[in-house]
């Protein structure tokens, strides 16, 4: 059995010298190296920005979407949308564990969710069985490789698998909210009605306490009502996050022109950077969890309007993020019921 690099560089076909995520093509041969794990894949959870792009490009035709997904994986050896650059994650069953994989407690037959992006995961799809247009999940027959540095979670026995998959896909977002938000803060969550947004709202409400505010900007009236009904915000605005001045006007009506302490951007469409930045107070913080974010638009746009704000790129990993996110599902009967309806 060949020795592999812990970061998976041995799987990079082009360009040589880079890591698997930015690589254009990976070796998706499903014969493991000594420090890898082989997974029989059950379901892919395509990230929201990527799934939205594929769905739009194919006019929501599942046959065309299947063809597009298979083409991407065939060309790249991984599920990395060439437009958004993003991937998602998967659940499956451990088929083989290399003798030098760091955690030898992982056993054949364990059901796991990978906590690293599909954009860096060698993947081979034998068959697409179902594409769910409403929740970004794709059921397949296929296999994937987890590197020695790859993060994963053994699926909990007390939650349905697809519910756990959906929640863990965005676990980095509520974990960062937990870090960034303080008691008494004014927080705005843009795109608060989606999967990551709902979890962020819950954690934000928990952290700000009775003297703080959680403002949600949500495009969908249905999703906005969901937030109100679940009591996950102090204020809910129905609006288009790409309409910068309207967002600014409506949010500052609530928090004043000083702006918000923390802004969390969870949207799955482009051109919402300035809506986030403009409503953030000087020396406040914007967390861009959205994979549709443009670094150049955010950086140059903030400079252009004279906003001295800290901008954090949405790292999908934070220590303890899986446990925190699954605990939200356990604590909130309303969120669990919603996720079961949407994802199970």
C-alpha cells in the first residue's frame, strides 16, 4: 500500500504543487493509500451556492442537473462547481481504513458525515439515484476518499441521518456566531431564513440576551414568517439583500445609523457584500459565511465607503462546531421539526 501525504497532495493531478481544494483535477481512483479512508457514499449535500447555480443553469431540470453533476465529477475527480468553486459534504459508510490513518478508532461499518468540502474530496459517482430540488441533497451510489487531515463526525444515533447531514453541512456558521456575538450586541443576519441562517439566529438570540437585538433580512416572505413563528429574531425584514440602500434604510430604522455590532451573511447569491458592510458599525465585524461572496467586492467596497470593519471569511471549520450545531437541533424542538420536514 502506497504512502500518502496527510493533506492529500498525492491525489493532485493538475496543477502539480498545489493542494486538493484549489486543484483543477484530482485522482479519484478508489484504491486507498496507507493514510486514507474509503467511504461508500449515500448522499451528497451540495452547498447552497453551488446547488443554486446548477439548478439555475439547468432550469431546474433534474435530468440536466444529473448530467452536469456527473460531468463535473468526471472532469475534476471531485464535486467542485467550476462557477462557484464550492462543494458541500457527504454521508456514507466506512468501507476501508488505511493502517496509518490517524484515528484507528474509526471502524469499517461506521456511518459518518465528512466535515471537509466536496471541493477537495476525491469522489467517484456510479449512479445518481435522486436529486432533491428543495434541499440541495443528491442520493448516489459512489465512493469517496478522506485524507489523514480530513475532518468527520460519526453520525449520532438520536437524529435522522439526513437531518444530521443538513445541519453539519453548515456547522461552521453557528459556531462562529457563538464566538463573535456578545451579550447586548445588535446582530443582523442576512439570509436568516435558510438552513445556516436559522441555526445562526438561534445561537445569536442565545448570546445577545434580553438587552440585545437580532435583526433578520430575508428575501422569502415564507422563510421570514418561519423566523417570526419560531421566535428566532427580535426584528424581521423581508427584502432583497442585493438592494444595498433598501437594506441599509430598513436595518438602520431599527438599530440607528451607527449600525450593527456583528453582521452574518448567509445568502446564496452574489452581490450582497455592500449590504453587509454598510450596516456594520465602525470596528464592527462582518462574517461572510456565503460561498457567493467576492473578496474583491468586499475589500474594495469597504474601502470605497470608508468603513473600518473587520471582515471574516467563512471558514467552515471551528473547533467544536459539529457538537454545538447538533446540540442546537436537540435544544430547539421548533428547529428540529423544521429540519425534519425539509431534509428527512
